[in-house]
């Protein structure tokens, strides 16, 4: 032990992994490290992994499927005990995830699910959350609604759209397809699609943004169009990011438990590594509507007025 201390020897986890065919590493792939929702998921997963003697390797794909594949291929060389994946915008990782699972590496998919994936999953109740948000704005008196949804092929975007439509259907409120705009889950997408919606006649009195990053882009579009929220147009988001309390006005939003998503995914994965070979687990976490100041009852005056200055801004 004196010699060990003298030379600063540390056991090689990779060498140990070669003997055991697995290391104490867990790979985690996320689509966008700049989106404030995903660090909470990572933090939850890392907390549980660390407490159980595992170390997390984080890979960011920038929503680039080709980069995602590179990460998946290179992670194999680390002989990870497990893999936690939040797929990128335009990926279908079913084949890759199945390959990991067949080789004995536990896999848990979080938030967005690959098409046809029948393994372990952790998601939020996106449909119910969107339904409750839409029902809330309907109770406020809104009837001219619009939605900026996420990419249509993503399961969480599909579920949020379904909840939005269910609430409208229950109240027998029709909505034209042009009032549902598809965007990337980021501020740029929210800004661009909101500008399109603001040019429509009749203009929507409220916009449901499928995540808070889209909502932040919508607020920027409102400001550039000379509109005040919620006096001229209301807005509601999804995620309840910490920044939602700091916007002007503070953003009403559906809270989904990102940290708990991460802790749950890591615990399921570690249980698998330690011998749990039961049926696939599909954990759906509850959402909660956080009401702040970005939604108000529609004003007939503000909904119908169209000063030339605003019309000029919107026509640019």
C-alpha cells in the first residue's frame, strides 16, 4: 500500500471492464444541452448513478442524428453498464437501442420514444398536461386558439397535440389546420411560427406553445409586433422552466418533472444491471399546471383592433 500511495496508482476501470465485460459507466445521450429542460434530467440521472457507484458519460447530439450515431458507436468502446437516451429530433434509434440491449447493456428511453421501442421508458403525461392547459384557457373564455407544436414525428409532440385537440373537441370548438404550426423545440422555431400566426385573420387570442423555449420565441414575436401579453394576446407554455418565472409577464406553463425523469430512468437502469429481468417498465410521471400572468380573458377590443403601425410590422 505504501508503493500504491507513492506512485499514485489508480485501478483502470477499462481494464476491469475488459475482465468483467462491463464498466461502472453509464452513457447518457441528450439532444440539446442548451435547452434548460435537459440538464435537470441529467442531474437526476447523475445523482442516482453516483450514489450507486456508477459514473455518467454525457453526450450531446445537437439534434443531429449523424452525431447521435457516432456517440452510440463510440460509447460501445467504453463497455457501459447501461444507456439512457433522449432521442434527437429526427432520429429513430430503435435498431441501435435494440442492438445495445441484445448485447446485454440495459437501455432506458426518456421523454421522446423511438418508433416501435418496447423496452423501458420514462415519460411525462404529455397528453394530460396539454389537455389541462388548453382546458384552462378555454375556461378563461378563449375560442380563437392556436398552437405551435414540436416536430410531428416526436412522441411527446404528438401527445401534446392530442391533448390540445381533445380539449377543443370536448367543447366542440373547431380549429383550422393553419392554426397549428409545427416548429423545432427551440426559441427560433417559436418566433418564426408565431409571426405566421400573428398575420392570420382572425388573429388567435391565445397561443399554446408546446414547450417553454417555443414560448420564449413567441414572446419575442409579440414584442416585435407591438403586442402586449396578455392584454393583446395570451400565451401558455409547457415545461415550466426556471426562466418561466422571469419573463415579462411570468409565463403560465405545464410543469413536467425533469429531475424525477432522470432519477427514475437511472434507477430502472441500475435495477436492470443488478439482475431485474422482469417485463418492460413504462413509467409515466404526472404534470402540473402552473398559472402565472401570461393568460387573461380575451378582450373583444384588443382582439379586433389592428392599428396601422402593428399591421405594418406584421407585413414585414
